[in-house]
């Protein structure tokens, strides 16, 4: 079957013919290849660096290689300027001698690039470039000469004044003579205009102006015209006075030159210098010149007519104060003639291109002419010309009219309705170039048209305007100019502020939504989404807004096409910029998150790209539920997603979210650390202040206690001696009942040692009390020890029972003393805090003595506590603990610690039960601060305890009398 259908000869000869054609094509290519010798000549050693390779190619390379090296000269200068100017530039000078036009142009362009880009240091290498430029400035080829001239003009900006004066001006004086070529004299004119701004007015007037006058009178009109063009820069360098006396007469003379190009140059220069002239010069020089030009230009002087049309607005604005009404009318009439230049069929001798250029210049000058003629006279003076320009047959003219239309309607103000017809004509223009020019400032135009016109007229013209806008959009949408379509939709967003919401909702919103759902160009879709969101935001009716949102959700977010669902995500991206965060979270966020279940991976991928923006719109704690939903979507994508691109994007977002959470945690920790540091500093200051206040308060308390104790010293001494005698007798009775006689003296010495310790450990303010106590205690124990050896070991039963009763009574007395001492401590604390209960010290002598002793003990402990604070401050652990606790707890804890250390170091304190009792009392002083409000109750209880103490003292006296009678009876029995 195959052989029957296919011809074997076709299979054989077909490829052969194609091979022959390929061979025929390849023959000339083979002839044009380089020979082995040429390849060897073009081969360069690879080990050479850029500078060495450039020097080698400039020395022995071919012309193509040399031109390539010269074109690459700016890059060599960037890499190594010093070596390039030391080794490469001299070789370039050698190559330029006798080189062709190609190398000359390449060298001029390279040096110009070096000078314009500021690659080199100005004062280092510019002089070497200047030498090369001046050497080839007068090249015989005009193109090469102009290239070197441009390089020289650029070098003048970088050269110092002295170098310009020596290297440029001195040859310039010689080249400007008539004996030199026309090209040299033209170069002199341009150089004069460039160097004039480098010198002050005196040097310009003295050295340059004579040369300028001679060139203005040159025999060649090209030189006169070129010099006339440079008079503007020279005039600005010389100043107003010299311009008026020296240059203005030359310009007036050149304005009457026989050559039109010279007259045109003089006319343009005079108009540009009009701001430097006073009123008289404008009235007597410029106004007659302008009127003459207006009359002469009607005689088909195309170049002058084009220049006049371009400068017409500037002329009328500058001469408005110097013109009469007749002259204004003549200028307006001339402008009307220029607006229709080239449109008359009879007597038209101007070129179509030149006439179109003249009418374009008239469009450019329309705003200035509206100001010149005043907007009130616009309808009578300029409206026919304006309407003619807007409906001109040339597209370029209509485009120029559309470009200046927004300025005209602004100047018209309330008369803007006069140009409504022309506005509709430009909107409905068939040429998209006209519509493009109108779209550049459509917002300003619509604002002026819709806000300043007459209401009645505007209401009648609303349908026409809306229809024209919609037709313009449809026309652009049907074309391939998608950039113009994007610009048009962007400009249409301003209609939300200018048109009523009802009209906008009925006319424009459906069209924008169709573009959003049907257009295939992504930039156009995004701009349509932005315009639709803008319309939605500025719509004031809740029902219409709800309808637009429902349409977005149903047709886009829940649409059957994944393309529409992608468009909804684009709308969400735009909505984050247009709407507020609250509105977006309420209407857009949930539908966007529901797309996490979309079956198309591209939709999920787009959603993952949008998640950072959605997350940034949430604020805690108001949006906590929305944040939970977003996190749920993220977790679901992390667990169930199979598409690798979606997984990579969601993991990237998840890592970013984790970094944000970690950053928030670090921020909170830093804030807490700063707060803790500030709190520690504050507590340290308060601690030092409280410590100082406590010392001051303790010093005051000690002084008051000393004064009160001096008053009640006699009563306190007697009461303390009575207590000590009772305690000694109690201990002696216990020792008689349980131990031999030898241990009695030891046990009886214990209270003495305790009192001695308490008296020695206290401060110096209690020395008087301790000395009195010691004297009484010594007398008591001396009498006790004298009676002890004579007492028998066995005692009668009634004496034992009596002693047992006495011990019980002493135990109760001690218990009462313990309770009384606690109340005394509270009373003393109240005295210290209030400083108002000093009278109680006189009524409670025994309590005050105990309290005084405790004050001495407390002051001693405070002193030790301060020492311990200094030690503990050196350690970081105690420092942290002390800063976290209150100042009073620190003192109490340190006091207990110090007491424990005292108990460990002192043997007597370990054996002494009284010292432990005192330590417990010191520990309970912390509870007194919380019970200060019960001071009145404690006062009553202290009075009651005073009466109990009086009863106890009576019982103690009776017991001591009984003991004495018993001891006396025993002694008498022995005797």
C-alpha cells in the first residue's frame, strides 16, 4: 500500500534538490570566511588584561579592532582611569592622526560620554581630553567636526576659567576672522554662547562683545543667524543694562535682515529676552516688531509664520499691559487667521504640513489667548476658532486641542457650557489618539464640566455626556489599545464623586462589571476591579451596595468558572486598598477564605499569595474569630494540600506567621524586662528612702524613749529588781527540789548572765538602767547565796507545797508577763508610728523598760541588717529575692537570719531560752503593721493588764513574805 501511493523517485530526488540549494547558499559564505593568516592576526593572547589588550590592539590591530577599543574607552576609564589615561589615551591620539571618519566619530562620542558622565576627575584628565578635541575640531568632514564641537562644548562645563581663557578663547579670536572657513566661524559662534556664562559681565563686555558684533555683521547669513541664536545666553551673562545698550540695537538691526532665517532668529531672541526689557523697550521695540511681523508673515513666510504661531501666547501675555485696544484687536484677528491657516482653498500657498503645524501651535496657545481676550468675550472672540480647531480635519490638530481642553474649561469658569458640544465631539472622535490626549486630564475636565455649569442646562445634557462616555469606552474596548483602555477606566473612577449614585449605578456599574468578567487583559481587569470598588464605596444607598456585593459573591466568588474566582481574589486585593479594614473583613474576607476548598489549584495558589494581606487586615481582639478561621484554613492547606506550588507558598506564609509570633513574643519579653528593670530601680530608690526614713525615725524614737525612761527610772528599777528577785527565788526553789546544793549556784547565776548580755548588747542609751539593774541583782543574789549553804537538803511538806504553789504562781506570772510583753511591744510600735501616745510611758514603767530594751535590740539588729544588706547586695541571688519582696519583709527576714547566726555563734544564746523568746518577739513585730487600726483596743487591754500586774505583784509580795517567814522558821529550828 505504501509503495503504491508514494513515488520512489520523489523520495530520492526531492532531498537531493534541497541539498543542492543548501550547497548553493553555503558557497558565498565559505568564500567570505577569514583565512588562517587573518585569524592569526585577529587572535589576541588571553593572558593580557584589559589595558594591555587595548594597547596591543591600538598598536597592531585592524581598523575594526581599533574602533572597538575606542568605543569601549569609557568602560576602561571606569575600571582604571589612571592607567587608561597613561597608556591608552596616548595611543588613541596616535590612531586619530589620519584616521577615518568612523574612528573619529567613535573617539568624539567616547570622550563626550566620559565628560557627561563625570567618570573622571575634572582637574586631572579634562585638560588632556581638551588637547585632543581642539586638535581635531577643524576636521574637513562636517559631521566629524560637529561631533568634536559637541565634545568641546561639553568639556567647557568642566574646565576652569583660566584654562578656557588660554586654550579656548585665544584660538577663538583667531578662528572668527573672515579668512577662516565658514565652519570655523560657526563653531566660534557656538563657543562664544557657551563660554559667556563662565565669566562675569565685565570680562564678557570687554573681551567677548567686540567679537560678537563682528560675527553679527558677518557676510554669511548662516553666521549671522547662528550668532543671533547665541545672543540670548550672552545677554543673560552681561545683564539688563548692557543688554539694553549693546545687544538690543544689534537685535533690532538683525530683525530687518534681508534673510528670513536671520529675521526669524532675531524675532525668537527678542521674544525670549522680553522679560529683561522694561515697559519703554517693549512699547517702542517689541510692539512695532510684532506688528510688522504680523503684517509681513501673511505673505507666505512659512518659517516666520510657524514661529509666530508658537510664540503668540507668550507675546500676548507679555505685551498685554503695553498694547492699545486696537492693537489687541489686531492680534486677536491675526490669531483667528492662524487658526484657519491652510484651510482656505483660494490663495493658499502654504504647505499642508506647515499649516497643520501652525494650527497645532494655535491649539497650544489657546489657554493664553483665553486669558488675553478675557473669558467674558470668549463666545464673541475665540469660540469660532476654538470650535474650528476641535473639529479640524487633521488628527494632530484635534489631538492638540484635546490636550489643552482641560485648561480652557478651567479658565471659562461658569461659561463652561459653551464648549459642551466640542467636548462631546472630542469624546466621540474616531481617532484614538484624540481620545488618548483627552484622557490625560479627563478628571479635571469632568470636574469643571459637571460642577460649574448651569444646573438646568447640565441636567438636560447629562444623557448626552453619559452616552458619549460609554461609547468612548466601548470604542476603546473593541480596539487593541489595552493601555488606553486601562487609562480610560482609571479616569472613569472620578465619576463616583461627580455623578449621582443612582445614575452611576444604572449606567456605569453594569458596564464596569461586564469588563471585569469578560475582558481577557489582566491590567484592564485589575483597573476595572478598582473602578468597581470605587463606585461601590461612594454609593450612598445601602440596597444598591448590597446588590453590588451579592453580584460580586455570586458571579465571581461562587462562579462556575475558575477564571471568575481568580478575578474575585483580584477584587479582594484591590478592596484592601480602597475600603477600610472593617468593611473588608465584614464583606470580603469570609468569601475569600471559602475558596480554600476550591478544586482548582490555581485558585488556591492565588489565595495563598493573598493570605499575608488578609492577615494584615485583622486586629486583635476584635477580629479574633476571623483570625481563628484564617488559621484553620492555613492548617487545612498544610494538612491536605497536594499541589507542590500551593504547599510551598502556604509553608512560606506559615513560617512567616511563626516568625511574626516569635517576634511578638520577644517584644513582650523585652517589654516585661524593661518594666522589671524600671520596677527594680523604683523599688531600690524606695528601699533606700525607707531605710533612711527608718533610721531617722529610730533615732527620734530612741531620744524620746531616753527622755521617758529618765523620768521613770526609779519605779522601773524597783519593778525590774522585784521581778528578778522572784525569778531567782523560783529557780532556787526548783533547784532545791530536784538538784544537789552545788548546782544551785550555777542555776542561780543564769539570770544574771542573761541580764548582763541583754545590758551589754543594747545601745549606750540604756547604760543607766543596766547599771541599776546590776546593783539590785547583785544585792539580791548575794543575800540568796548567803542563805543557801545554811539550808538543809530535806524540807518539810508544807514548805514544799508552798514552794509548788509559788512555782505555779510564778509560771502564771511568767505567762502573764509574756502576754503583757506582747501588748507592750504593740504599744511601743504604736508610740513609734503615731508619736502621740508618749503619756502611756509614765503609766506603764515596766512595759516601757521592756520596750526600751527591745528598742535597743531592734536598733542593734537594724544596724546588723544594714551590714547584711550591703553583703547581700553583692550577690545576684539575694539581690533578685530582695527586689521581689517588700522592704519590711526583707528587714524581718534578715533580722531572723541574723538572730539565727547569733544563736549559732553564741553559746550562751543557745542555752538561753529567753533569747529564743526575744527572737520570736522580733519575728512577730511584722504583724504589728497590720494591726495598727486596733490601737484603741490594745490601750484598753493594756489598762486591764496593768491591774492584773498589780494583783500579781501583791501576790508575789505575799509569797515572798511567806517564804521569808518559812526560811526564818527553818533557821530558828536549826538554831
